[in-house]
C-alpha cells in the first residue's frame, strides 16, 4: 500500500510540474506576438499536420527546415510548434543559427491553440 501511495505521489508531482511548465512557457506574450502578425510555424510532418493544426499556420517539418528556411522571411516573427514541444525547440534553435532574430517556441500546437485562441 505504501508503494502505491508513493507512486501516485510521484505521478502527481510530475503532472503538477508539467502543468506549471506548460503555463509558464505558453504565457510569455505569444498572444501579443500573434496579434502583431507572428506566423505559426508547425514543424511536424506533413501527415501529422494534416491530422490537425492551427488554422493559418505554415508547415515545414523539422527534417526539412535546414533546406527550406530560405522560404521564410528573416524580418518576420515566427512561433514554432510541434506535437509536444521538443521539435519546436530544435527548429527555433536552427532558425536562430540561420540568422532569424524573432523566433519563439510555442510548444505543443494544441496547447498553444487552447491557451491563445480559446482563452476568455
């Protein structure tokens, strides 16, 4: 019984940590950037994108970003998203290495959609 309580406690702490992380990373002015014309860059695969995405977002997969970054305007603001937030961080770093100054990680696309587009 003690072991079950410990496991449940650890899982609860992990979940609370994730929720705090999610709130922190998604509440950093992304809604303001979007209202100022930021472009959502979805770096999931084409098939993932077809299964669901934020309306108006641009899809260039992480695997293609090093070859296709020239299609993007370095003067524009981009918010990278993916399924869980890992690929979007990698894409953000790649674009910054390529000279993009205004690139932000939006994390998981559905979290960004919930927090920004369905807020209020």
